[in-house]
C-alpha cells in the first residue's frame, strides 16, 4: 500500500479567493494613520506652538507700547501670591520714590525695574531690579540702554 495524498493537499492555492492566502486580520480599519505619521504630526504642531513669542518677554524687551507692556507685566506680577494685591496704577508712583537716580525715578514703564535675560543655553531669567541693586550699580548697562531708548528719561521728563 502506498501513501495516499489527499486531493486538497495537492492543489495549489487559488488566487484572489478568500481563505486561499494567509491574510492578517485586524479590528482597526486600514485607513488609520501609521504611528510614524502620528509622531510627525505631533512634532509639527509642537514646533508651530513653540514659535509663538511670549508676551511677557516682548513687554520686558520694549517691543510693545508702554500701556500694553505695563498691563502684561502687572498681570504677571499679580499671578504670584506675594504680589496679588499690587495695584498697578499706584505701584509705579510709589516705587519710583525708592530709587535714587534716572531712569527709575522718572519712568512710566514697569520694564524699567523688570527685565529678562537669556543665558548661553537659551534659558530665560526674569529679574527685578531692586533699589539696593541700583545703589550698587549692578544694572548700569540696563540703565544706559533705557536712557538711550527713551532720551526724555535722561532729562527727568516722563
């Protein structure tokens, strides 16, 4: 007796017939995005939002009008629990009396006493220039820059 093969085993699979070729089956529709497309989309969206300039930085650098700048800086200061009660309209007139020289004694802009600097790695540092710092000439370059940008402050005019 010879070995007999089944008829099914000897036939080649039929082309384009369901069940003749192994097919991976998934519960997800084929139109879903591949993971790498999703990653590309997320990276693109993040890069677009990262390009938006920070309004506080713009205000501290003097890129906005004095009124806009003062509102943004005051809002930032009031977001801190220590300065929540600061009244922006009275703050400038009160704080100017604590300083001993221009531009601080004549300024109408909050950014005279607040600045932002960037280190080598691009990290931003926001600083407040206190009267004691001014007395020790720690921010002389900042003072010169403000007086150059606003010559009226050099004469004590607001």
